[in-house]
C-alpha cells in the first residue's frame, strides 16, 4: 500500500477482511501510518489481488557537519561522504541534532529510505564528545 502521489510508504496499523458478498470478491481493509510524514491512510482492495510491499531500509551514518542551508554531511561505512540529506522537520529530533553537534558530541544519525526517498529518523550519541 503506498500513496502514489507522493511515493510514501506506510507502516501497517490495522487490517481486516470482509466476506464475499453479492457484489463480488471479499475485500481487505488496510489502515496505515505514513512512515515519512505520519499521516493516517486507508485502502480497500479485493482479497484476490496482490499488494505491492516496498523495501524499507534503515542505515546509520556519523554526522560530520551541518551546513547553513540545512543539509547534513554524513560519513558512510565505506569512508565516503553523503551530502544530499536535509535536517529533519521534527522539532524534537532537530533540536537533539543541533544541540549535540554544537556541544561537539559524536552523533550517529539513522536514515530511513523507501521508494527513492530518504529521511533522518533518529539520533544517538557515541563516545564522550570532544
């Protein structure tokens, strides 16, 4: 189940099925929460149809720098830099990242990706800082 207009994927919150009625196939009702923006979405599909399920990946990177225009520079496992992600819009997560970076702490950012979209979803501190 995906929001095809914005290409977001949902985490399943609830599902149910109805019996075959006079109007054809049994139906499955899905309720889900978008993993990138938190919106609740619903879909009803015939139980005889297949549903696409995208691969959701979570990767950890070390924070190297934060640019003035709101992008982060991250260190990959292979030693390269990843510079194409913006800071998150969630105020709590944004505050944790900015405060930790300003205090000189070594931070690991978790990045969730699905269907060509990536977003910072968590932060954790490693070591004692500078």
